[in-house]
C-alpha cells in the first residue's frame, strides 16, 4: 500500500498531487464529533464484549473512521448505504442511534433488529442503511441492485456500496461491476483497504494490490484515496458522487486505511507487528489529525474540544447503560418476522 | 440412393413441430448447408439445412403442415444421376400412408438407424376446473402453461410498475423457453432486462432492488444454474426480514424450469423442491397445470416475501383450461384434490402429478380408488389437506422426481406419522428419483426417474394388494 500521508498536516494532497480542499470550521468540528463517537462506541463495544455482554462475532472499526464520515458528507436524502459486517461505524455515520446499535450488540429487545440480527445484521430504512451483511462480498450485488432501483425510478440518488480488500477478490464483485457499468448504475464502490483480510495481508491474497484498478477491464474509473484523511475522502467522494448522479455509471474509490484492532474480537493479531500498528496510530490517526488542525487553526479551543469529548463519552455511556439493562426480546419474537 | 430429410428436434423435449415454409422447391439444386425449410414449435423457430448435395427430389410434407412428428421424412434429396423414379424406394410420407388406410406396413428401417427420440412423459390430464377457488360456471380457455405464465407476468406488470423481469435471454431472444415471449415489445427494455450469464450477481442485484421496494421477477434459465445464486437467495433474500426485526423485506420471485427435462444429464436435471422448501423465509410453489401456473404466479408476484416458483420444461408446452377471469389469483399454500378417492392418498406436484394421475386411472381399473392431491405449494405446505385425506384413506404414497433422502416425501411421511399415526393402515410409501446423478442414456434416465408403474406398485403395496 502507498502509505498514507505522514503526520498531521494542514495542507493535505491527494495521491495524484491535487490539493485537498480544507474543511470549514463546522465541517471539521462535525467530522471530529462523529469520528470520535464511532471511536468511543467501538472502544465501549470492545469492553462490553470482554465482559460477556456481547456475543458472537464483533468486528471493530477503530482506525477507519475517516472513511465513513467523509463519504457520508457527500450523500443527499434518499441515497443508500450498504456494507459488510464491520458495520458499526457506518450505522453511526448514517445517523442511527448508538443506543439502538449497542442494544442490538447485546441482543436486546430495543436493538435495531429486535435482537435478532446482532453485530453483523442491522438495518435502518429511515436512515437509508441497508445493512449490515455477514457474507463477504454479498453486499456488492445488493448495493448494485439498490442503485438499479434508483435508475429504474429515475431519481438522482446514488448507493454507496462498501466492501473490504478481502471481498475485492470475490467473483460476485466482478459480476456486479460488469452489470453496473453496462447499465450505468449510480453506485460508488468504496473499497476499504485496511491491508488485511482477516489475517492475510493483501500482498499475500491479491495479484493486483492496487484495488482502484480492479474496474479497468469494465471501464469503471477508480482512484486511491488517503482514507485516513477525512478531507481527502470527502473530496474523492464528491467527485465520484457527481459522476454517478450525472448518469455516467459506477465509480470505484479505494480507501487506504487501517484497522487498529484485530479482525474480530477473537483475533490474536499475530500476522502484523506491534510497531506497524503503533506507527499508524501515532502518525496517521484520522481523529488526531482533525484535532490537530482544529487547534492549529484555532477553530476551537482545547476546552471546547473537551466539551465535545465529554458529550460523546456521555452519549456512549448512556448507550451502554441502555443496552445492558434493556430486556431480552420476548420469547414470542422467535416466530415473528419470518414472513410478512 | 435418395437421402431422406427428417423432421429435426429443436430441443430434447420436442416431439412434434410445424413445417412453416419450404425455401426450395422440387427440382432445385441444393448443396450441404443450404437452408431448405423452416420449422417451428411454440418454443422456437429453426432452419432446416440440407445435409447432402443433390436435387430436391420430392417434398413429402407440404408447408403449413402442423404437428409433424420428429423424425418424419419431410423431403427426399436425389444425388447426382438419380432421377425421381428412385424415390419409390424411399419411405412413403406419413400423410400418404394415412391416406392409404392400409394395415400398418412394416416401416423400412433407414440405412443408418436413428435412435428413437426419447419420449417425454405424458402430460398430466390435470384440469383445474374442480378447484374450489374458481367460481362455478367460469368460462375456461385452453392454453399452454408457457402462455399462462407469460400472461400472469404481463398482467402483473400492467398492474404494478414496480414489477419487472430480468434474466438471461428474457428480452430480445424472447426467453430461452419462450416464457417471456412478447414482454419486451409490450413493456420495453427498462422492464424486461437481459442479464449477463452471472446468476450470483444478478440474483443479488435483484434482491437489492427488492430491498429498495421494487418487485423483481428473476428468471433462471433453469434452476440448475441457481445453485450459483444460492447464497443470495438463502442468506440475503430469505433472511433479511428476520435479521432486520421486520424492518426490511424482499418481495421477489425467482422462477424457471426445475427438475429433469429429457436427456440433458446430471448437471441439467435436478429437482430442487426439497432444497428450497427447507428454508424459513422462502415460499415454494410448483404447479402442474396452466391454471395453477397462472393463478399462483400472479399470487407469487404480489406476495411480499421471496417466492421460489418451480416450473417444468416438459410441462411448458402442455395445454389445459384456464379460467377466463380479469384477475385470476390463487391462494398460496393450498393443495387441491385433483382426483377424489377413498382407498389410498397419492400426494404429488408439478411433473409428479403426471405419474400420479396415470397411476390412479390404472388403479381404478384394478378396483383401487386413489385420491390424488396436487400439493401446488411446497412451502408453506398444506398439511391439513394431506391429513384430512389420509384420515379417510388410511394409506399414503408420495411421488417426486427428487432424491429420497431428505426429500419432500420424507417430510410428508413425517407429518402423516406425527398427525395421523392412528389412522394409518400401512407405512407411507415414497416414490422418488433414484439415488444417482441423472444418467444420459435414454434407458438409464427412464430408470432413474419415478414411473407410473412404481406409483401403482407402491399404491398396491400400501393397500396390501
């Protein structure tokens, strides 16, 4: 992977050398708050998993926050978002309530799926979030279908279809690419390349490691994006969204990012060094970079940021509290929602 | 020696076709590869090419002749030096033969014997008129199951603009089995969509469109190819409603021919009835006649859940009466008593109804009065109708083309055991496909499938006769 930009810097450049426009004060602060909310949510989920309150698989998004937060900024009402199972960040970014997400993680009655979906299977029609899918690669045809529906209805909406570097090797991804370009469907394929598919480094699994090039044989344009810089993400997202809304078909954005935690909670992470993780955390952390810029440009004071930190902590603590005490679903729920 | 041109088969299941046009006339020179005639079935049109060089000596079947049996000589080609006089050595045309009304002469065997074309099993003589869901006195129109399916889709597409059909060759080609014939012309390319040969991808795309609220009809050229799409059908279509706590469902129909056609061997001859009926969240329908096909496909398209609609290639061309109603919709999950009886209950669906009804007729001659239930919907299964019948007869036989282990018959037998054990006078018998991949050879294929004889044998066995 081309390494992300080193150290927090005020004037970032995209990989192709173009300058990335700065955020306004409001954008920086909003991005900071949302990314921090995702970070604190995931840290709390990790703790609660350790306490046995969350079962099964739990894939944390820590380190990748700039991707969803930057992409969400380009969406308009009616646009759709769909992803795989590392989905908590996407849900919070689309505006779903941390309480409902956390209660789903604990398998409780007021979780988004009434406790029947869990970490990997959550949805919100209201927020345009179409899951939350547990099968690697499966959301790619589904997201392409959501985009198909937009085109069928003749609206100007687009679908953000997220998948990882591991899913990028799935056959159904290319079946989808083919149809999306053939029918000019408004879908942005956002490949979150966090360098490891579970424990397998991309260099050990992929013949072409520049995933932005994976659409070339379908004539789908693609580019690599510094997925640790929320401004670069938003700039690339705007370009891709505009392309789709203009009826030109799909667009691929490869987000170069990194997950700090293991693949799931049960991952011993023996496949990479502690130094590698520390290097990214210290020099490329997406939240630190925003915080640094805010202070450097005096967009807000330390105190103001501390207030945000406290508010976020309170929000997450409330969510955890709620998810711990919410009752389990009624036994009668076993047989509901199989058919409608 | 003059060469006979025989009526060709367009598909493994074709038994007869129409000779629509002669492109050469008697006396014309022809060389190998020249198109000499056009033939058609309700499924396709094909050109007949000369296989030898020579002169078109005699046309045996005039153009415009309908229902010409496969392998009937339709013309004679004379080779260099031969004149028309040589033709008398050739077989008389069946038309002339019929006109002569002579006792059947032993047909002269052609020099290179052509193996007999496999005969597809007879169509079930299923008539839907006895259906309590059809109002008494309703006018019936005879149509093929293919036409009934097409009409069902067209009616629903007219009714609801969110309904569209996608699949391989459904649009410009007019359907690999012509089920979608004319839909492109009627509804346009935006709603009748040819896909690439990518079942996994387009099934998933259809599910995504359904999650967004559209109502796709996804045609699989055959259900054999849907195995590639199994993950999207089971994991995405069937489970999303449950996993989302009822927030997000998937109104979609997956349809296409299922089960054995004829002589297409193991990878193209499989019955998926039990596979799909295992899955909570799916509904599974398998009609045996045109009326059920129409009424149930319309119901499937309107149903808010994912529905697997299992058709049968052999049944596509079979005609039966369909109610002439503006909006004929049948209830999903309701079996129909196709033949009332008192001695033994035979449960079947789709192609299995063919074996069941023929067996019932022969059993009647031997004094066994069989009740035949056409299940029509496999999931949810109309267990009540089966149980009510078994309570009356005390004996049951199931018929299916699928394999025995974990088959639909196994489920029916278990239900009867659980709910009507005390009424049973004999163990339930299952007639199924044999536990082997489908062989290609005509004789072996026949052995691998259930037969009328096996159904009769099973029915007699449970009646201790």
